C-alpha cells in the first residue's frame, strides 16, 4: 500500500501499521514491553540520546507499540505529530505542565468535562489565571483575552450538556491574536470532525472514550495540527528550538510533560486502543444514529422536561453541528419532569447501564449532579447549566429497537 492514493478514513487506519514495515509479518503492531533498548554500539546510544538519529531511549518517553498508535491517531487528525499519554487527563494536564508559566492566562469554555474543570482550579492555585466563558459565542472569548493569554481551550461538544463551541470563529480569533487554540475532540472524534479545519493548533483526544471504544483501556493524546506558528509562543525553551518551528511544541511537551511527569501510556493499552480504533467510523455512525433516534423519542415524551442533543432541531447549536460535524455523536443528556425520581427511572432500565464511562459499545447512563459533578457543588453546577435532575447518556451500538424499547418502558414505569 502506498500513500499516493487518498484512501478513506477506515481503510487508512486499518492499513496504517503496514506502512512502516511489518515485524515478522504480524498484521497488528506487536506489543513491545521492553523498557530499555539496545543499540549497535555505545556511540549509537549516545547519538539516539542526543536526538541525532531516530530511536527509542527509555519506555517512559515512548516505545514502538505506542509510536504505532501515535502514528494512527496522527493520521486520523491529519497532524504533523502526536504524543500519547496514560489517560485523557494526562494529555490535557501535559498541555499545561509543558506550556504554561506563572502569570500566564487561559481562556476556557465554562462548559467542560468535570475533571478538566477541576484541573483549572489546580492551575489557578499554581498562579495561572483561567477565565471561564460561554464559548458558544466568540464575543465572550474575545472579551476575556488579555496580553498574557497563551491558550484558548474548548471542547467540541461539551460533556455533559452538549453545548457546541463557536469553533470556527474562535479559530479565526486565535489566529489573529497569535494565541494557541487547543480543542478537546473527544466527543466528536476525528471521524466526525477535525479541529485542524477550524485552525486548532493542538487537538486533545481521550482515547479511553470512542477511539478505543470498548471501555477496556485508558489513554489520551495530543496532536499538533501544524496550524500554529510556534515562533509566536513565548514559553518555548531554547533546548526545544533546535528543529523546525513546526516541531517546537511537541518537542517541549514530550520532554517537559511526558518525560518529567511520566503519565506514559502502557503498551498493552496502546494495543487495545489501536484495535478498537479500527472500527471507530462504524461505531460513530451507529452510535450517532442510535443517539438521534433516542433523543427524538425522549423529546416527544411528556415525562421528559428537556433533551440536549446537537442533532435535534431544537438544540441551540444545531446549525453549527450540522455544518461542521459528519454526524452529531453519541452523547446526549436530558432532564425528567419534577416528581419523577431519576434513581427509580435508572433502576428500571434493563439495557442501559448506570456507569461513568463514555464512548463504550454499551449504552451507559449516569445522574450527573449526584456523581461526576457532585464535588463541585450546586452553585458551580448551576453556572454550567447542569440541572440537579440531569441524566447523561453515552449511547452504544445496541440494536436501535431494543434501546428505544428499554427507555420507553422505563419512562412508562414498567
Ligand atoms: C473522559 C474525558 C477526558 C479525560 O479522559 P480520561 O482518559 O478519562 O482521563 C477528557 N475530556 C473529555 C471531553 C472526556 O470526556
């Protein structure tokens, strides 16, 4: 297989490992567990360590199995380079460990995955300012930018309320101001959307979710799309400016975050994720159509007070979602009307499982305020538009009829 032809998304991912030469004819990249690596001689060891020739140094900074996954994710995002981490939070944390200094400022969407919100509290305690804004309107982002703003951070479809950031216009704003635009693409995945197309410089994916897709491995990644001009970033150390500017950001992230903080992906997890990724497109098609059918069913039910799904015409960012994303994804959330106990409802479901992962093959469901957003308290929840009765659904690949019947039955009280 040559890369002359423009293969489709799934073909490219399926055949990606073969591009780099197959070890012993193995069609899957083998799981390499060695922490240390051998060299032709001591001079070569020194030369690999000095970055003068390619090669692996020590397992914490990568190995062949992880490099194969990095290449696969990079293909999916059409980036210039990708680094994998032990978890999605490991990847998001790395952006800040590696790139921010005391006195810097970040503008972030206030509609965020709960742990990212918690990370901002830590970042603030360490002397980096964070302004949380409603990023569905670029004007709010523009108004929050200061001379010290280094990063703008948004999620494509926010977990759990599904607000869609003003992705394109925020990209234009960041480009004009020379600010690094970081997009968490977990909910859309590179199959539904490539943040590179709206000017994102770095793309984060929680590989744990839809890319791995089976709830059997944790992982995260950062892809440099090549869209950001690192000569405009003031925090790059001289050490990492030796190569082309296109490589400065990832060079610093690999050393200052992966090497120094050590949130390294396990090779076994990299293998699980790589196998899962082969069916990403098929699963995203199926979960998106299941989610749309379920969102429509819930919206037409009188016992449901509100449904949040970008695929519904009633969703405030339905237009942007339809324009930018191939499908609307597997995440939806809804509120039951007052008087209906959400725990009783959850307990009546037979297929949907009360659990806190996302992007699994199975449908998972969770009462948000009582679990993943419990620690932050009622006030912060209210500011993020999280009602106390909000239920989040990560729609799986079950047969549509079975899924719809499970929910109608639980709503009817059977
Ligand atoms: C789950 C998630 C993360 C973190 O991923 P982990 O692998 O669980 O650390 C980050 N961002 C979003 C949007 C997520 O859903």
